[in-house]
């Protein structure tokens, strides 16, 4: 398999750190990586390195076939009950005039349009913490 050759090249790379080589060896040996390994990949792994590992796993499981998921996201409102410090998107209920809300008819029209235009078969509706939805 081509991906085995790619991992072999990674393992022979003198510039690659030992911890990244250990992770590559785990992937090649079909061992599960640990949370610590994932942190090392996040901190040190280049996109090319991660892509090579991911492609190896994909080819091991599915051969040369690649699968894609086509979906879309409907957010019926940006009005929320909570004050999460990381969220710059939502508006608090007390500042409702700064936010927006779709009606159920609006949402269903968007769904119909997307199902026709994108040939979707599955819709996932995500609702924020809002007491009227």
C-alpha cells in the first residue's frame, strides 16, 4: 500500500522528532494513540504529517475510497439564555433586539430549499438555549 511507504518515509526522516516517530509507528501498527499523543500531534505535528497518518488510517480501513458528508447547519436564532465567555455569536435574551429568530415556517423553507438544491437526505437542527424554541 502506498500509505505504508509514506509512513516508512516518515519513520526514516532524521529531522522528525522521536515522539512523532513513535506516534507514526503506533499508527502503522494499528495501535490507538493516547490523549498525550494527540497533544503532541497538536503541538508538533505539521499538517503534512497529520495528513499522512490520516490517509494511512483511511486507506487501511477503506482502500482507495474516500467518503464525504454533505450537510448544512440551520441556526434558528442567536438569542441565548447563557453568558458563555467564549461565545461572540449569541445575544442575550435581555438584548433580544440585537438578535434574530427564524419562525418555524422560515426554517422549513430553508430545509426544503437545501434538500432540493443539495440533494440532502438528513437534516440536523441545532437549537441554542432559548426558552421559546
